[in-house]
């Protein structure tokens, strides 16, 4: 039986898991904690997805407007004595009217963790102790979107330890983004992964929002999001893909008021173009070029960068056919169907 991460049916739709970080912003709270240090978040919560093509604004509004319930911390470095129990706060008393729901979120996680521990003990006795006491040796690095419905280990039925992962809104890579750059550097230099997979998904909310007019909401939270997706917006504004050009022309006269449909050809094309851009940026990054140009390079340290797309409606993964590798090395064969086949071409 394949392992799976803690993401399963026992998750509540209102639970947000902050796991990885790599953009410009501020952590949304996890069980009421606000930290001032992390940048972007990985939110895994079926049904409360930030990435839904139709739910992005409402989902984000929900998260940003959500009262920080149980504990409130001013920044990530304060000692525990600075924590304030919500029950002691008059403000909290006036705003936290859904304590039961908040508690249920946490309770479901607790039960999910218990199920995970029991399943591992039953199906894979000793695995956790063994893996915890050995250095990790993943052969893959995966960069995904932070969308709660995009779970790389689940979709590949991959065991724990398979992939070194990071995520951000719309699976982007910017060399100036320290967290993602650090993950990449560690993956190619220390872990010596053999494949870097950029995993996009159709229906990406970050991509959908980049097709919309810039919102009038100038809150810090929304500005952070808009700043982060700006490179995708630029692709939308400059791409010569016929689907995107046609969409731009259409919306010149009538700007979009709703997020595009998941099947909108321009939307799908922009997901693909954004994926290509990320693959290109990673392949051209200093961390990658440093290894590719190293005199020590041999088969053991070679790695390839791939662009794949997850179809959330079918669960299938497609290959965009834009893989790159070190000079002179042939890209290995891929059994994943090309995106053209996903389109029925
Ligand atoms: Zn997405």
C-alpha cells in the first residue's frame, strides 16, 4: 500500500497547513499563529483551496479576514510568554464566534495523525525509525503550486522520502526568492537529485488571477499576492500564443469580471506558458548552471529539469515536452503523455 501524506479524507476543508515558503508575503496563521518571517505558504486543504479557478478571491478573503483564534503572536521570535490566550482577550472574545469549528479543525488533524501512525506501524513497521535515522536520499525535487488539491506524493503514489519539495502560488521560480533558491541549491548540490520536476496544474488560481484586472484591494495581503503573480501577468500581457492573444483582444473591450473557466483555452495556455517560463528560469539559474558547468560533472551528478502538468479533473499527469538537461545529455524517455494528447490533438 502506498504511503500518503497527511492529506486525506480526514482533513477538514477549513484547515490550512503551512509547510513551505517562497514568495513575498507573510504567513497566514496556522492554528491562530501569525509569524512575521515566512513568505509564501503551502496550504493543503481540500475544498478551501486558494488555487481554485473560481474560489481564489473568496478563499483568500476567508483566510485574510479570519480571526486568529486560539493564540496570537506578534512575530515569529517572541518567547512563549508573549502568547496571549484568546479567551483572555476582550477583542478575541468579541471576534471568535466559531470556537467549535476551530477546535474541530485541529481535532481532525489529530485523528488523521493517529490514523497515519497506526497505518505506518501496521503496513510498514520500522520504516519511520529507519528513515528518520538515515540521511534523506530523494532522487527528485518537485516544485509545485501551493494549491491544496495538488499533492505530489499522493498523485504519484510515492513513498515518503521520494521527493524534496517546495511550492508557491503558480509554481514559479525567481532566483531572488531565497527560499526556493535554497531548495534548488540543496537539491542539486547536496542531495544530487536526478530530476527537478516543475509541476503545474490546470485550473491554477494564481494563473487565473493574472488574467484579471488588478484588484482595487490594496491590503498588504492582497498586494503580496499580486506582486508574486506579476511575472505570470506579464506572460499573459506579452505572450504570442494564439489562445492568449485572442483572450487579450477580447478582454480589451470587456475586462473579465469572473475568473476564467478551467477549460478556457487561454487559461490552459497560460498555465503551460508559465510552466515553460519556470523550467527556463530553473535551467538558467546559477545553482543549475554551476553544476552543469562543473568539471566534475558525470552521470552521478547529472540531473534534468522537466515541466509537467497535473489535470485536477482526471488526476492524470502530462508532460509538456520541455525537459532540459546538461549539455550533451539526452533527455530520458518519459511514459507520461504529452500535453498535446491531453488536448486530444
Ligand atoms: Zn495553482
